[in-house]
C-alpha cells in the first residue's frame, strides 16, 4: 500500500515537475544570464517553494485558501505581477559589448534563490497541484510522517530536475555558442515569463476543481 502510493506520488509529481512552467523559465533565465551558481540557487528556491506549498497543505492552510476565492485571487495577481516584472527585465535588456557577454549580469545565489522561491510560492498552479495531489493520490489514512516524507521527496525531485536544467544551460560549450546572441536569449526568456504571467492572471479558481478531477480520472 505504502509502496504503491509512493510510486503514484512519484509518477504524478515527476510529470508535473518536468512540465514547462514559470519555475522552468526562471531557472533557464537565471542560468543563461547570471551563471551556474545563480541557476542552481534558483533551482533550490523552486524546491523550497514546493515545500512551502506542501507545508501549507499539511497544516490545513491549503484547504482555507482553496475555499477562499479572494485569497486565491490575491496570490494569482501577486504572482502574475512578479513574473511580469521579471519578464520585462529580460525583454528590455540591452546587448552587452564586453568580451564575456554570456553572463551579462552575474547575480549572487541569494537573488537566484529569491526568484525561484517567490515564483513558486506565488504560482497558483503549484498550489492547485499540491492540493489535488494530497487530496486524491494520498489517502486520508496515510500517517502524517508518511505525508511529510512524500513532501520531502517531491522537494528533492524538484531540486534534482531543476539543477540538471541549470547544469545543461550553463555548459561551457553551449555558453560559447550562445555568447553572441545572449541579449536575444534574455528577451526571449523575458517574453516567455510575460506569457506565463498573463496565463496566470487569467486563470480561473475553477482550475482547482478541474485539477482534482483530472487526478481522479487519471
């Protein structure tokens, strides 16, 4: 029973984690523009953001948010504005004329961690997924310590995946190939972030019900 449930959690969470979204976009952006340290720090921020959603759910806060359209709307708008701001920074970035234009503005680990953490915490789809996962896949009879283990496992899967993404986009050979077009990559990732911001802004609280039904049917 426990093994079957763990495998189900792993499969569903793994699919959700590797699916492109705001978390993926921000890791790629920071990896390309600020380097490997910032990219991995962003991956850690994403994972910690997932853990925050899981903790909220286990503490019952997720149920309160799910039953309050006003709170859900506030989170959605805040997340949209943050992604829109990050996207605009990339979209209006200028070409760097220095010899090493690959990392136009080397950021520190804290900035990357902050970007990943805030992006994930303010992502209503991440909240919806965690709420649906622990409502449908995880049995109500599952002990709390087992649910905590699942939460830590999901956070670890997130960290591993986004770290791999960061390592790929900061590979030295790829970096040299992309050097001349760095500012265009910044703008492309900026546009992608703006797209996710608009998609988030116009998402509906009904997505919560739809996500739950999708998990049930799956």
